[in-house]
């Protein structure tokens, strides 16, 4: 048992979709979140730059009492591959948990993946899926506008601008006949309704954020690291840009006001 916090980081706000699920399934755990809001987006940057930012984000979280770290960012997770960047505590990205869930969900063996340009170019989800089940057929599509549409609040179900972009991006995935689609970027669960309407009822959406949160619970159980506290856990947020901008934007991700203190911090 361990009362230290779960450390979660993302390039900005997207990781809040994982925090939301963590709060639901692990209500007694404390969470320390770092959002690199001054440097978002990561998904259009080079591998070297994303890897450097990732090291700095992890070093920041390690200055706090954390017992496990989650890279709640599809882009960061994709650059890391299968190697853990920490060797003294459990770590997870979002790719493997989502790949595992997609392989378990698909009936027809055809899985779609959507993510940032860096994520899709890396082939990370294909690799992870094929490690679990080499027979699965994968179709991937980068959706660069989605992060911006979510950040600017075009998030209502079937918002006309988001719908137009989504129809364009999802056309090849629909043509491939997938029955399972991984939302491989932590921003995308916010527009899951619109994506789901376009894909149709027969397609199961897998949220990489949600799967990473479930995987974290399982990992903490396996390592006997769950807290023994019976009180409501606390969330503390650190961001590299303005606190007020974070508070305003976070509403899109949490569908509620930020539930915890927010500090602006240099990394
Ligand atoms: N959080 C990133 C991801 O999940 C999206 C935003 C970005 O490009 O930094 O891929």
C-alpha cells in the first residue's frame, strides 16, 4: 500500500480525460498532473523534440511524491515505444492499454486508429496491436485538426465544423470496414459522440485515456500500491502556462470545474 500520488502528464489538457476516469475508478488516490500548456501541441513536432519534452515532463513529476507515472498523451506514448523511461516505479503510456482493449473488442479483426500526425507516423499502435495479435488488420489516419477543434471548444455533438473534418478524416477508416476504432489521442474522447455518429452503431470506440486509467488500476493492484486511505483523493495540477487559461479550457475536458489546486510552474 502506498499513499503517494499517481503522476499524470500530457502536452496540455488532453490527459484530463484520463484523470476523469482515474477519479471515477480510483476515488481515494491522489493525483499530481502536469500539463505542458506552454508547449502544446507535441503532435506536430519532431521525434527528438517530443522525446526531450517527455524527459523534462517526467523529471518534473519525479520531483513530487509519485508511485506510478502515466504518459496520458498518445503522442508521447508513441515516441516511447515499449521501453519504460523510469526503472524504479511502474509506468504506462496509452498505446499498449488501448491496443490490448482493441484486440479484445474486435470481432472481424479490423481495427482503425486515429491520432496526431506524430502518432500515426510512428506506427506505434500498429506495432502494439501486432504484438498482441498479428492477424489484426489496421487502418490508421492522422487527424491534425481535431486537437485544435477540441481546444477551441467545437465539441458539441455534431458541431458542423467538427463533423465536416471528421467525415473527411474517417472516410478511409469507414471504407476499411473496421468494427473497432481507437481514439489514439487523449483529446479525442471529447468529440467521441460526433466520431461515433459518423462511424455508426456497429463500431466500438476505444478511448486510449480510459484504457490507460483502467490499466493503471490493474498495475497498482498487481504491485500492491493502491492507497489504504478511505478519504476522497486530491488532485493537484501544474501547468507550464497560465493557470486561468487552464481553468477555462479544462471545462471542455472534465465537463466540470477543475477539482483541485492549479499552479503555474516552470519545468
Ligand atoms: N495530447 C496529445 C495526444 O494525445 C494531443 C495534443 C498534442 O498534439 O500535443 O496525442
